[in-house]
C-alpha cells in the first residue's frame, strides 16, 4: 500500500471526529446560553 493511502485512511476518521467534536461543542455552548 502507498503511504499516502495509509495517511488518508488514518486522517479521514480523525478529521470527521474533530468536526463532530466542534459541532458538539457549539451545540453545548448554544444550550448553556
């Protein structure tokens, strides 16, 4: 396997997780206001 393919396979879930965390954080902030 190519290193770039491995990097993309590892990076995609991390990026999705960070995006989800950011959305959850924004939701919590809007709820606590």
